[in-house]
C-alpha cells in the first residue's frame, strides 16, 4: 500500500493510520503525519492510562541526547569514528524537526530539552591512552568541533567537581568535554508531540490494549482489543506498531512474514537517583565512563545531570536487571509469548555467543546495595548513601535477528520492519532509539508511502530538515548542512539561556 485509499468505508473503518503505543516513536510519526496530511484520520492507541509510561518516561532512561560525544561503546576502535559520526548526524535531524515545530509555535522546547555538556572520564593508563586517541580521531570530524581533552586534574575538576573531590592524587585520569550536549525529557517531548497530533484532529485513546490484528481482503487491518469498558474493534488502512517490547509479539500476531525468525531478549535497568538539590547543583554535565573489560555495551556507567519538571537531579547507572516482562508494567509471561518454532534456535544461538552478557546479568542480579554504591563512588568518591535511592528504569527488548552463518545475532540498536505490501510497520530493538526517532520515522514514511514521499512530502520535509529528503538510509548518512547544524545547535543553546 503506497497511498491511503478512499476514506469512505464500513462501520469500523475508523482511521487512515493507527499508531499502537503511546511513546516517543508513535508520537514522532504522528506529529509528522499531522503536518504532512492534516486531513488524515490518525488514531493513537495506548494500553496504559497515560502516555510515555514505559521507555519514554523521564525516569525510565538517562535522558541523554545521543550524539556520539560521550558514548565510548560506539567506538571500541579509537581510530574509527564512523559510528559516532553517524549517530551525531541522526540526532541533528531530530533536533532540526523539533526546531521546525518550535519555530511554527507547535511545541515549546524549554519543556523538554536543556543544554548539558557531555563528558567522558576514564581511569588508569590503558583507558587514558584510549581516550586520547579517540579524541584525536573525533576532533577532525565536523560534527565534533568543539570537543576538548584534558588529563590535567585541575581542568577536570572545573568540569566535574564531584568526580574529583576525594579522589586519590596519583590515579591516572583523563576526560573529554563537548559543550553542545543535551539532556532531554523524552516523556515531556512525547506529550508535546501528542498534543500537536490531538490539536490537529488526531484521536488519543488511552487504556486501549490491542490484542489481535487481522488483514482484510482489501489490505486494510481490523484491530481488536480491550478497554476499561469492555472490548473494541477498529479498522485502519495502515498500522504502525511502536509498542516497545511488545512490538514483536503484535507483529507476530499479525502474521507479518518479515519478522519470521526474529526474537527479543528482555533486559531491564535501575538507577541510583539523588534528589538533594545541594548535591545536584554541583554537577552540571553528563559524565560517561568506560565499561569494565568483558562487560556488554549496555553496562557503560554514567553520572547524569537531569532536569525533570524544572527540578535538578542526579542519576547514576545503569544497573542491569532481568525479568521475562517485555514492558516495565507488563506481564511475566510476555517473553514466552514471543517464542516460536522458527526463533527458538535463534535465541539459543545468540545466548551461547553472548555468555559474557548472561554472566553479567546474573552478577548484576546478585549484586547488593553496597556493591552498587561502590560503583557510584568510582565516579563520585564522596557520595553519601542517604542522598541516593534506587529506582527502576524502563524494560528493554534487545533485538535478536536470524543470521545465515551465526544462526542468531544479538543486535544493539533498532530495526524498522515494513511488510511487503507496506500496510503495517513496526520498530524493534532498543537504544539509541529515542534520540534517533526522527530519522527512523523519516525512513518509515519513505518506505510505507513512497508515492506520496516522492510527489509532495519530500518538499515539506526538506523545508523542515534541509538535506533529509535525499538521505542514503542504507548508509545511515546525513548530508552535512551549515544551516541544519546552526539550527540544531541554536535549539540546544536556547535551553541554556532559559
């Protein structure tokens, strides 16, 4: 399906597009469709009684605008900066879309985005050497102009005083800092984008859990499910599944052949949170470290400055947790509902190849509060237990994909799946999804509606995001544009002065 057909239908032909899930992905796609096609009937269905209650909620993620500035796991080889550069360009697309909506008076950036420098701090001569080589590589990249490096303790203390107070004077240490990083409340952003959708005629239905999806002979979809007052039925011309960890199960129930052999591994997280304003005001940045040798990429420790509802906080983590739930507010049986005859061997192969991850999850599950606090004191030596509380974060469903040579491969990222007839699409996987929601949804628009994209949509998108309409999505590259970069950075700097 490349266009939305005749809008007159049967008694249950309720929508041109249905978005399943009330998080950042559905909200982003909904905001784009409401701008591109204001006459379309768009319905967002969310199983919870509120929006952004899962991974998009402010306490369910670190709130980092992922730019590649500080995420060392994106660059295991300090001489290869390709992946951080690609992530940085993708995040610029997201900021450009938000800036476009802000310039049009459709959203208020000060409610969700704030300028927060991104730092790395590493300890020991091995990691100091690595960080210096990484800096030498990235400082030649246009997207990383402005990055600074220091192994002088006084400079690092000015950047992050809590990190240096009480630290042994003879410990090798180095840091990088980029001033143009951001802290983002993705929950507030989801609410803003959803209000835009609602203001333009879209329907937001909370407490509506989709249970089945059946395709009709004309290519449309019938969705059935539960709501507080009983059941519901809805007909849609096109469906997008942005339901986080439950996306795979819904696509399986819809018999989407493109997810044959796919699987997910549920991995949760927890953070230590400090609400003491006297402490929080002493730390102005997001400080990312180096994961211990042999640990998986998701274990990268970071001490984050957060601003939620106008109040400063500090967060440290993540500490991995494990359950068979696919959502934070899900059911213990959810994971088992995704296991099929065609993906069981894929799951087994991926786990065998990632025994370090299995060991790490077990170790984290057995770690007590004293061990967790020792990890915090590696980055904040004088931290006091009374200032911190352990809070559960969001549940992630790490994507496992079939592979001809390795049978099953654990993917650390997201993948957009589109059916052959383009009538249904879904997003699978995890981080850095929220930060790259805009390029992911631009990809969805191109692949699901190629005729409309080529005829009219690309002109509007080009106006909003210069260079985006000509992206080579397979290479995940973004055309550099002076106007685009300036627009994106202005958005971040505006938050600093607000």
